[in-house]
């Protein structure tokens, strides 16, 4: 593990080489994806899928302008590959490097790293790349073109939703693949029956269990590289989930996702004739997609901003339809700063699609892990242990049906009836805890007492001054 961390640090330090070329962190990670794919296939002796003459050693053997020109030709050639993964990683690939000497230095440095010590460990190269992707997300307000989902939040979501073998698991905003990789890891760790599966079931688990869509080209290629190294043969489509490509996505047993923030053109929804309510709000669009894409009984853990819980107009209609179709049993109010932007306030929503029309939303449990919580950020990222109390209080049942205890008005975990929510225009943004700063203001002495104290102090001061001759 130490050697792996050392290599991640060294790879990241190489970014300085490209500083003069004006290369951003995301562009650097994308550039590394091209080079590391070639290098790792060489190290793993898996170059059969690569065309002859366009492999790692072919690149290393050249220098200067010859190497630079060959590299650009190489990217084009690999982008036309018949292999799905190779094509996904190199499709429309172009280099951000402008100076041949910078490419040569980068290739030489990568070639000289101690790869043997990493690849000899189980999951070594895959974990190394995943660490590099996480580093990209931590380096700025946005990771891989989007808000990077903290590892602790991904782990919590997967552990509570409990994905199982033979289930279709989907991320309709796949990003760099973190949710899918963690779900695969969870299944392998918690299922002894994997070796007892039939050949057909094994084929499904390897090739069809994981689905997704990603809009951003660079995020998509990083995602495919990440999945490839983790030996997950998932065909993540590149496109817009809020278009017909999302409508055609296979129905899912589990959805784990962090949809993109912001608004989009209304044209993006023109082909979603399965949406009753059109909206330019991306999150409201994704909410509609998710509850339509889930199978009956299908479970979801989804990150949404505060606005989705309370936005008026079409937001009310969409929330009502959502609650007509799904059982929303738990909301975790996430702390500020976990996305490295103080203004971003988010919630982790746990729900499942109703198994039959008789099921009704009765109570909503909300855990407030934001009020009077020290802010997280780049220097203090959120960790698994920070979410342990919520994990325990959520319970072991993935449908939120474990026995729970209401912490009361001063506690963080509370139960609210859906009768209250319906009467309040389907507003799910329920708050009860008061910040320490507000409590301090409320505990200040009354106005009359403050005035009396001021008068007493003034009288004492006057008496003192009168004694001075």
C-alpha cells in the first residue's frame, strides 16, 4: 500500500512537467489515462487487443519530434479500435501536450517507476489508478469535470443499499465509476455463492450486472479505464441520460448516483416522452428518470441538493409523483464542504420503488449531519468514521425497515409523518435543530436586563469620577 501511495504521489508530481503547457488537473489525468493504459497492459501482458506497432514499447523506443508525432497518430489509431474498451478510452482522443520534450520526460518517468511492487499485489494497478482519480477530485472544486463524490459517501451508500448478485446495478451519472466499482467490491466481499453460479449467471455477473451513462467525454474515458482495471466489463454509454438514451436504459434493481448540478437546455428533454413533467432542472429530470428506471422493489441511494426537497412549481408535482411511485424512508442531510464548495448543500436520499399499489409512505426519517457540524473541506475530507452514527441508526435492513428510535427535538435522527409532508405542499426540507450560534443568541439576557446592567455600570463609573479631584 505504501509503495502504491508513493507511485500515486510521483505520478501526480509529474503534472509539474506539463505546467508550462497550460495543462489542467483533469487534462493531466486524461493524458495519464492514455499512457497508463498502454503501460499497464504492457505490465500485465495483455497487449493482444492492441494493434501491432501501437504498444507501449513502440512509444518508448522513440524520442523527440518522432515520438511526439507517433503519439498523436497512436491516439487516432487506438480510437478506431474494434475493441469496446480500447475505443471508449481513446475515442476522439487528443493530447494536451504541446512540447515533445515534455512528452518524452513524462513517458520516461512513467517507464522508470517500480511497477512490479504494485502489480504483484491483488488489485494493485486498479487501486493505484483509483487513487489517482480520487487525487484529481481532491485537487479542486470540481473533479473530472463534475463534483467528485467523497469516498466515504459512496461507501455508506453501497453498504446500506446492499447490492446483490444477479441484480442490475446502475449509475445514470456514472462520473469516474466510483459507485459501480464499490458495488462490485461489496458483492464480491459479501457473497460466497459467486463460485456456485451457473455459466449463464457468471456471464451476467461479469458482463451485464453493471450499467450506466456518462455525459462528459473525459469523465467517460476515465470511468472506462477505471472499470477496465477493476475487471468490470460494464458498457457505460456516453450520452445524456435526460434524452432517449436514458429512456432505453435497462430497468435496474439498484441505482447509486450523484446527478450533476445545475440546469440544462429544455431541448435535452424533448425525446423523453416518458416524462410527465418537463423541466430544465437537471436534478428534477434525474429524479424522474430514477423512479421510472427502477424495477418494483428496486432500491436507490441518490445525492440531491436541498432545492430538490422544497422547490415550488413543477418541483411539487414531480415530488408528488415520486412519492406515489416510491417509498422514501430516509434522508441524510450531508455536511457542508464535502464537495469543497461551501455553497453546496446536499442530501443523501434512500428510497425504493413500491412493490405494489398498496404500499404507502407513512414516516420519513431524517438524520441532520449538518447543523453545528464542523465544516469539512480539502484539508479535512469526510471519512467513513464520521458517518458511523448514521450507519448504526439506519439499521441493517436495506429497505429502511429496521427498528429505529426517534432522538427527540435535540437529537439528530427524527421521524416525521407523511401527513405533515403532504399538508406542507410535499416539502421534504424539514429542519428542527438550531445552530450553536443561534442558540447562543437566544440565550442572551433580555433587552431590559442588558439596559439595567448598562445603567448600573454608568452609575458606578459616575461615582468613581466624582471622587476624583
